[in-house]
């Protein structure tokens, strides 16, 4: 991607008066040093994006005919007649979301097998053909009422892929005639969802969508955050393991974001489009749906805390999936883990020892007395863009400043464990910035416990897998047995001799459909490609032409 130089923007006049104040803190603002500035504008979030990032945690709910597989192969063979959630209680879902600390629920109204969990007019492969409520049940309608009751936002996931119809990832069909037919069905399904159930916080197009939907979204849900697709306003982090990389910049290059499949790998602090990341992970990782034998996969509180520190604590959004069982209830182990996790986050971070806001290269927070601290939380006023590029933290001990830590990105939120140390003041010094720094929050806490051991861990990379050989300047590789989860994968071609200068004529086929938008070149590395796998299918191949070398090996690595 194109890298852009740092730039200068003046701090917005009067901004401090609009920032939160805390009576227990004292602010000292110091003048901004001479940072190197250029004249290219920083990416700025829209007011809707700012509001979405402030939500921080959402709850994902995967429930469909897949919930009733009961050991059968993962296909769309479960008929609607078997979908009968006799105890379904969306109030229980909402109560669990509140206990978790979530501010919204995203419901999977249609997953990749095509079953629709609302009263759609587009297909009988839906609750209309279920015995539940005599075919009149509408989970979206019930969940809307529960979200309103518990003051939660509602979002919806509408899979572009539809195995029942025959549409592959992205909603791509094999013939123009099938594509036109599916486009009409999909647009009708989306229109039903965006017009019947009130304002939506978030709309998911998993794997992006080939069906034009921008006009529907702008007409009926102009304030919703859009996950993937050409209309995207938020992006997938790039894995389903529960972490964002650090730094996780909000900016991307506009060209890189155009296809709607940008991930955290596309992050660019000087990018010209604001596109924050969402971290989606299941509490029964890696399973998205309930099964009779995956209760032992329920994440512990410690595992959930690790996810929180490495998602929300790195400036990303957390969307935690909790799947209902066939009766329609969230299972007791899942609810217990989510509730305990939410309670612990609240215990640690609900009440800071002291907090303040400020602008300038250095902001100091003076405490009422020498106090033990072990965590600092930082937030930028992102309305003015992501400005900080590097900073240091110090604590004052017996009149002397002692290093506590350092970092790069702050963005919406940075949770940074320190010490522990007994200090009477804490200060942040911004050592590199794109413009005058504006801090929304500098807050200190004493959680009394050690942070997750991996809170500062880099993105873990799996080892390379040798997946095949190539010769005569061409490669054709079967990906299916090596790609076993939705993630980003790096394909590297290693020549036996010569130097690869270009990979061209690339064809990525997933489940029989061409997926060029799920491919990316790696700048500066002509021998590498990034493949976005947003959903698993039965087949997957990639082929292409190699320039600069005639033969070699192919290595695949999950990022």
C-alpha cells in the first residue's frame, strides 16, 4: 500500500471544554515541540464511527439450522422441520449481553447454509417452515424487543454466501442468470431486515458481497456500521483468534479499502480513510455454533481477559459470540463465563484512581497522594484523527520521574499495564505525532492483579507449511486441506533459482467461484500473496504465472 508522510493539523479550538473532566485530577499541559509536519490531511472518523467505537464490546449470536446438525456433516441438509427452539428466550440473551458488558447484539439472521431466521418472503427455507410457533416465529422481532428492553443496540448478519441457493463466498454465482436471480433475492432479504426491525447498529456482509447493496443501506440504515463489502465502514481484524495486532491503526489507504476486504494487515497510520477493526471470536472457540460436544471449549475468564486486553486494549472492537443451544437458550457454562468476565472488567476498570484529558506533547496527571498503580488507560480524541505515533509513560516517585512504559498507537483506547509502582503523578510524553496530540483520557488504576501474560504479545504466526511445487513458470495449488479456519494466509513462492519479480494472472477459486477480491499483493515482496479466507468451503485452488523464475516450492502460513 502507499505510505504517506506525517502531517500537521491544528488542535481544534475549544476542544478541551468538550472533553470529560474528573475532579480528582490536576492537569498540566505543555507546549507542543516542533514535530515534522506535512500538508496531507489525516483520516477522520464520521460521528457514527466514533459512536460505534465507543461501544467497545458487542455480543454475536450464531443460531440457525446448523445448531441442529447433531454430528451430521456441515451442510445445509438440516430441514426447517427440525428447527424448533421451544424455550427460546431473547431476554436471556440480552441479560447475558448486559452482564458481559456488551452494548449491542449482532444476530446471524442467515448463515452460509441459507436458512432465514425471520419471516422472509424470499424463501421457504426459513422459520416459516418450522414447527416453532406454528411457522410464525421471528427471532429478529423478538430480539428487537429484548434489545429495546435492556437498552442494547441491535445488529444483523446476512451471509452473502448461500449454499441452499448455490451462491459462493461473496454471493458469487456461476452464471450471469443465476447471479441476477440471487441478487434480487439477496436485495429483498436485506431490505426486509433493514426496514422491519428499527435502527441497526451494525450490518455484517461476511466475505464482502458481489450484490449491489449500497443504495439500500444509505436509504434505510445510513447510520449503521457496515462490516465488509464496498460500503464498509468497519473491517475484519483478519483472524478469529481474538486479538488485534499492535499497533492497530485506524487508517487505511482508500484504494486498499475499496474492495471491502481490508483487514488489520492494511493498517496505515497515514492512510486517507478511517476504517476501524473489529475482533470477532467465539466463546466456544473455534466453533461458532453450539454442538453437544463443544462445552469443553468454553473459554475461561483468564482467556477472555487476554482477548479483551488484546482487542479493546489495542484500540479495536470486540464481538464475542455466544451460541444458543437447540432449545434456544444460552448454555449455563457460557453464561457463567461471560458474566464472570464482565464482572472482572468492571471491577478492574469501572473507577479510575484519577483521570484527566488534555492536549499537547506532554500531559501530567497529579494524584491526591502517593498511590499504587498497575495500569494506565489512554484514549485520543479520535474526532480529530489518530495523531500520536509514539509516546512514553513515566511515574513520579519521591520527586523523580521513573519510566513506566512506552508505545506507539493510542487511537480509541490503549490499555497499558505498568509497574506496579507507587507514584504521586503520571505523565505521558508524545515523542512522535502527526499533529498536535489531543488526549480524551489519561487514567490510572490499581487492579491488584497481574495482567494477562500475553497482553503485549505480538501477533502469533504459525510456521510455514510446504503445500506443493511449481515449474515452467506456473503454479496451481490445492488449498483446501491446508486452510481449516477463517483467517488470512500468506502464500510465498520460493524459487529454486532466479529471483521472482512478479506474480500475475492469478486465479483464486473457492467453491467453484472466482474470488479476486480476496487476494492481495504484498508491497515490496513480489514473491508473496495474502489470501483472505472469510468462510470455509469444500474446495479451494489458486494458480498463476511467475515472472523471474521457472520452478520452486510454495509455502503457506496462517497469519
